[in-house]
């Protein structure tokens, strides 16, 4: 697993050793960032804050940071994931622009970090409602900016419901991964 593009291109990332995590493939991340870089959903880099939820290794957020994201918050509640994210941030020298929050996004969360314009959510695939619960909890906490873009990775064999306050934009299938794009209204 590595950073695909940007200022830290080709840098290797550490994944948590647990079998509970399933790191996003380089191919999937590259495909999604190609879509984002194509401008279909606006100037994603202009969002002052991004969230990498159910962060695992932090690959989504660190890829965004490498490509020019200003500030990224990583949220996970697994100790192995927190250690991997911490190592990856230090390895890339991204400490000044990255924050790690040890929290369960499926439960009420306290927030005092500003509003995110882009969210990457990659919950455990066996829990199809985790992403929707996370969006609702983050929204309730005041963590999501109007018109925010959410990119949700999930098992393509499962359907995702669109939560209240969000518009479904598009679904992409890359291997077994389904990638849903949603826009906050």
C-alpha cells in the first residue's frame, strides 16, 4: 500500500495488522482521485477540512493530503488503526496538518474541529449501515459543511440507503468495492 500521487508519491504506508481492517486498494484510491481531480464534483482540494472516517491505515486521508488537502482529521476507534495512522502521519511528515480522533462514528460524537467539506468513509463491509450512521452523527455534531461531498466505500453486493439531508450522486464499482458519492444539501 502506497501514496499514489502528490508530494509524497510512492511513499509506503503501514496497514494495521488486524484482520478486522481491509485496506483500500491502490487501484481503487487512484480511480476515485482521478474522478475527483477531473472536477466532476467541484474543487475538492478547496475544502479547508477533510475527514477520513473508519480510517484504518489513513490511506484515504493521507492520499488527499499528499495531493494538496489543507487539513485532515482521521477518526477510528481501533487501537491498531490509531497506531498505524500515527506511524503513517509521522513517516510522511504530515503532523502539522493531520489530527487523529479515537472515536466510534456509529455513536454520538463531540466535535470542535470546524466543518468538513469532504468525507471519506470506509466502514467495515459487513456493517452496511455504519456509513449512514456516521454521516448522521457527524452532521448532528456540526462537523459537516453545507454542500459537503461524501465518498463511501462499501461491499458492492450490498445497497446503501441515502440518509436524510444527502443527495445520492453516483455509484462506481471497482472490483468488489462499491464507491458511493453523496452531496450534503
